[in-house]
C-alpha cells in the first residue's frame, strides 16, 4: 500500500508499507542508507531470544534537494528520515537501541536533536544519567521522561538526555530529524544494561512501563506533552525539513544549545508521572 507523505515531509516522499520501500521524488538527492539489524538490537532487549525481523529499521541520512543548499555543508545541520517496521520484540514494543549525545566542551550542555513524526505514532523515552561510562550497577539515573509524538509533532530531545524511540502501533513509524553534524552518538553502557531504565511491554492488562532490574535505582517516570516553539522553527503547520531548509538560522540551537536552554525546554511540557511496575 502506497502512502504519500509529501505534505508533512516538505518534499516528494512516499512509503510502501507492505514492501517497506521508501520512494523519493526526483528533486531529492540520493541519501546515505543504513539499517539496524536484529543482531544489533537484540543486545538491549528484555527478551533477548525473541524472534525479530531481520531488519528493524532503515535510516536515510543527509537528505537534501538537488537545486537547493545542503544545510550540512552550509550550517552543519543534517536532515534524516527513519522508517520502522511494525513488530513486537517478545513482550516489548519495537524500539531503537537508545543513545546519548556528547557535549561540545566540558561543562557545556550536550547537543540536542529534534524529531518530526511523519506517519504512525512514536513514544520517546528520555533518560539522564550522571555518567556515560559507568555500568548499570554504578550509574545514577537522574531523570526519565516519556513524550508521545503524532504526525505533525516536532519533539525535542533536550541536551544531556539519551533517548529511545518506540513504535507502539501495528503499522510503520516514519520520522524525520534535524541534528548537528558536529558529533557522533554515544551508547554508553546501554548494551551492558540491556536498554534504558524502563521497558514498554504488552501485558495481560495492556501496555505498561516496567523497570529494568539491571539498574541499581530508577527514578519515577515523568510524562510530557509536545509544545510548539516558533522561535526554534518548530510549528505543526510547517514541515520540519522546510523550517530548517528555508530558515537554518532558526535551527542554530542544535549547534549552540547553551544560549537557548529555556526555549528548548519550553517545547516539553511536563504533565505528571506515569504509573510503573516491577518485572
């Protein structure tokens, strides 16, 4: 089944949800393709022996238009699209491995990121720890936040928070992102701990959040909702790609977050705590 996502993407883009094809218009430069395989994702699962699809998700990086400036070259900003298959990982809903961003300098906030949901629904699990190198029996998890993203939402991953993306629906999840091109992601001890501090699982009573017993101590799970931040180029009415392509100066906070922390956090509205369970 072909689904046209051009309006929400900002350029010609369709998906074939049955064959898991991504179809770009002739105006789009060919991206750099990558995949996450079942062998790579298995190391962070609750059920490590669960049957998995061979490819969990596709990444199409450094997307740009043929007759327009490439913002990675002009502003160190990279635009990507990720396509996630619908699947369960045993008891868990499909998720990414989870990663962190480094800081440009000691004492500075880490580089942030912004996601735009194009199709399906995403749940983002954000996690702040006191050390990226400490193991799960030593690390202090300082905060955990979940935030849901629906088509048209622009969801900020704030500085110093690692993040996991979860697909809770039996349909593909497609999302885009703008991110600084000045760093490489870090995975810390995520694999050693078999994931972040919480798992999102299906139970007899429905979906629930359960604590990862590999961590010594887990804080309450806070819940947030998305807010528009026009000053950062983030509104529901404008495609994420279009905002960064036409007004890259509005995305400078992705390269230089220290001066825009209040604006960054204004996009994440904490509304309470979510009930959690032990395994």
